[in-house]
C-alpha cells in the first residue's frame, strides 16, 4: 500500500503527464549521484528533454515531526546532485521556517495538495520551472500578456 509521500509523487507525475509535452521522458526513482553521506542517491522523478535533465524531489509532510531534519537533508542533497534538482513540497506538517528556507534557496517550490482533492495551487509555477530548466518555451502560455 503506497504512503502519502508516494501518492504525492505520483500526483506530480500525473500532473506533468497532463501537460502533454512532446518528447519529454519521465522516470521514477532513478539513481543520480550520491547523498551527502556518500550513499547512492535516488531521485523521486527525473525529467529528460533532449539532452537536458531535471530532478524532482517530492516531499509531503502531513504532520509535524522530523520534517525539519528530512527537508534540510533533502536540500543539501539537491545542491550536490549532478543535474539541476528542485524540491516540490506540500503538507500541513512543514513549519513556516522550513518553507522559507526551501523557497529562499531557489530549489524549493510549495504546492497545495491533498490526496482527496488533488492540487489547489502551485502547479503553474512548477510547470514554468520545469519548462525553463528543460529549455522549453515557457512564455507561450503568456501570449495574451505580450506587450507590443
């Protein structure tokens, strides 16, 4: 039985698939580099478009607990991964100071999500970030805002 973290990861995968980006390859749980303690590093999601890659760590924390430690380690790991990597996070159990640390790092992206209702906010920024990192046209969705 999958846990909420796995369900959250799979929801992100489903969201990315809905974008229907031609020639985008999506991989789940791929070993990329090593962790800060020297063990092999497994990323939740790896995206490939042509010769560009983006790793995504999906972190959901429903209740308070070890989120601070877990997310700090994830941030350290993401900085050392040999491909660009972002952390997409959600959950009531993540304290405001941890959220601020993730977002201010330029690596963390917060989304609002629940297993019952799916995504509420943040996926537009996730899509923009993915498109930019993979060198795709992220402004095409903004065509009506173009200034002539």
